C-alpha cells in the first residue's frame, strides 16, 4: 500500500495511469454505448467528415470510424497485452532457470536468446507471420517470441544478483527443491524490473502489431485493428484525412498513457533512476 | 593538474590505443560471424518447418505433379534438407542467394538484394544521423537545464516522440510538410548517385519519420546519463579549476556519457531497420524493406530468407562498429 501511495505522488505516472484506465474502459465498454456497429454501413454518409452523429467521421463504406477505432483498439490492445504477458511469464521462467542453474543450461538458453535478440524485431515478426499465417494467435506468438529475450535477460541478470543472498542459501540448506525456491524466493524479488519492462514492452507490442496490420501482414479484415484502420485510411487520406488521423491519434493516446505509466513504475522501483530524473 | 582531474598525465596516442582495440574488434567480429551462421540455420530450418510449399505457391494450386517435380528439381528443392542448407550456405558465402521464386521469377536474389540495398542503407544512415543530432541537442539542453522550463519542454517532446510510431509519424509529416507546406515530396526516391541533394530532399521525410521515435529514446537516455555524469567529482574539480563550461561539457561530460549513449544507439538499430520496412512502403523507396514485403505477399521464400539474413548481417555489423567507437572512446570497454 505504501508503494502505491508513493506512486500517487508521481504526477506524470498518475496521469499515465488515468489515461490507461480511460483507454481500457473506452475499448471495453465503449463499443456497447455507440449506436453504430463497426460493420454497419451507411451509403448515404460515405467519407463523411467528423460531425455530432459521427465524431470521428465515416470511412469509404460509410462505417462509423469511432466505433471501428474502439473495437480495433480492443483487438490491438488485447493482442499486445496477451503477447507481452506470455513473453513476460516465459522469459522470466527462462531467465530464472538460466541464472539459478548457471552452467550449460545458462549457456544454451542464453545463446538462443542472444540469437533471437539479434534479429530486427519487425523483420522477425514479419517472417513468422508470412510463414505461419495471419491468425491472431500467430500475431501473439510472433510478438511474444520477439520480446522474449529481453525478459529472459532481465530475469537472468536479476537472479544472478540475488542467488547467493543469505535467504536463498538458507532455503537451499533447508533442503527445499530448486523449483520451490525459484517460485517463492526468487520470483517475488525479480518481479519489479519485470513489471517495468512489461509496461515498456506493452507499448512496443502495440507499435509492432499496428505496423504488421498496417502493411497487411497482421490482423486481417474484416476484423478491425488500429493498424488496419490506418491502412484503410491511407487509401484516401487526402480526401478524408480523419480515418487515418483519428486511428493514429488513438494509438498515440494509448502509447502516451502506457509510456507515462511505465516511467512512473520505473522511478518507483529503481531509486537510483529516481535520483537521476 | 591533469592528475587531479582524473585523466592520465599523458593520454595514449591513437596508435597506442589501436592494439588492444584491434584484438577486441577481432573477437567481436568472430562472435558476430558465429551469430550470423546460427541465424542462417535458424531462418533456413524455420522456413522449411513452416506449412506451405514454395512450388505450390509459385505455380498455383492447379499445378500438375510433373510441373511441381520439375520446379522442385530446377530450384534444387528435391535434395535432403541438410544438403539444401549446406548448398545455400556455400552459395551465400559466394554471394549467391539462389533464384527468386515469385517476385522476379528466375532472377538471382543476390542481384535483387544488391540493387535494393543502397536505398535502404542511405535512408537508414540518414535516419540514424538525424536521430543522433536531434537527441544530442534535446538531451543536452534538458540535462543542462534540469528542472527548468527547457527541461520540461524537451522531456515532453521526447515522451510524445516515443508515442508516435514511425508509420503514423510518416503521415503527420506528409500532412504538414508535404501536402501542407509543399516543402518535400510525399512519395518517390532519388538515388544519391544521381543527385546527393536530390536524394537528401526526397528522403528527408522518411528519414525523419524513422528518426523521431528513435531520437526520443536516445534523448531520454542521454539526459539521464548526462545528469549522472554532471554530478561526478571530476566535473566539480574541473569547475573549481576555472575551466570554461563549454570545454568541460565537451571534454569531460559528453565524452564520458558517449559510451552508455552509443550502447543504447546500437541496441536501437534493430528498431530502425524495422521502421525502414514500413516507411519504405509508405514513401515508395525501392529498398530491401520493400523487397521483403513484396516477397512476403508473393510467398517468395528465397527472397524472404535472403532479406532476413541481410537485415541480421546489417545489425551485427553496426553493433561491431558501435563497439569499435566505444572501445576507442574508452579502452576499458575492451576488457569486458
């Protein structure tokens, strides 16, 4: 509770948290409050500019851009969130195993992670999407794989720092199994840097997913996604700039909130960094 | 006085510094080559493991078994996997990346890549240059005016910068600087060999779109590192000796901040190259990124494989270059 109270004193962090909560509420319950569905076409109002009836305007099929952005945002955020959750869990597991056992386990696992880390992230994700198909599960898997080495490295380095601490040695002397030590002693002690990295990674995943969907190698129509709506919008962006602009701004607002929240979390968990800023 | 300032009485000359640096570089190059080798194997076998048959996707679902067999024989796809890999690897070291299966059917992929590489390298370096310049200005201004209005403004610009993905930034720039003010073209490419100023003019918007989010990340790093360096005892000592502030900033502060700053720059190369793919597409730049997207839509596995490996090689090369600069700036780095 005290750390939450400390977080509340971090002005930009709180602003970030507020933005994230508002964005989450908007994409979760927003679509239910809007009178148009994302697939409802109105051929009397194609490419209509923003108005009271359509605050974000309409696209070339006369579909309400606001409701598409909200539903597309839900799809994009869910994909990114799930991908980062998987990367964080798997990456922590790999990193703890590596750091705790050291030796050849560490050597093998970390060389594989180094190799994954060397590929440009977007290129690797793109290759995997082409090879394995454009389903949502594959997008999640591709983003998770690309981000996995970052979590594994952080988990490993933090585990190496604490593995010789007296409380871990005591656990070991008590004859507890390594799996139990990793889960109850090490995991809670490395969760803070993992959390901070997860917030950075969430923003990264949103950009990656939107980029993939934007060039047509991510979420496939008719399912709306933020990158997909932007891609629709670029076809007629000089005649009807609102389709592209509104979906682009939606991405920026979500990213801004997550980045500010991430900065707040980082300052909270890393006193050294707090002094710096 | 120089001992008190924490520098060596006689700084080693550049030639003395090269010895250990050269050895270190050799080690880094070797490990880079090993990663590249492992990378080629990973890409090759992942492509083989994936569902989908290159012969079917190139010839269509209605292809006769004879046509498929002929296609497989023509492109050497009928040999065992290990043989195919070794063949591909041997070819790779001789600059032969196989033939394009679909994008430009029958054309050597190596020639395609060489034809597209200059545009990607040019735009990539232009973007890197812009990101470094922007971040040096923003980061230094913020750190020197810590807590003041200048800092708040620079930091806010950086936060907004990281919230602008490059493909969205591209359109903001097109709206503002191309369609709005008519300063730059919204589409098209001019090769630097044709006209250097023409190339810089044509690729300014794509380079800036890639650079902006990167500059934000670099600037935030530089600000944090500079603030830490500014509080070091040797900076206080230098001030108390009455050295002029710009001199201290360049020789004591920025120089020592460069190694952590460049390390972050090296790490971000992966993202710059990712940005190149999408931005090349938006601005119609005939680079490796465009080639790879074409290969993706046409399911041209040879082109995909070659592009992925080329991108990996670029990352590894740039990282060795960054290591080299860091080692020259601070020979301590070679011990790590």
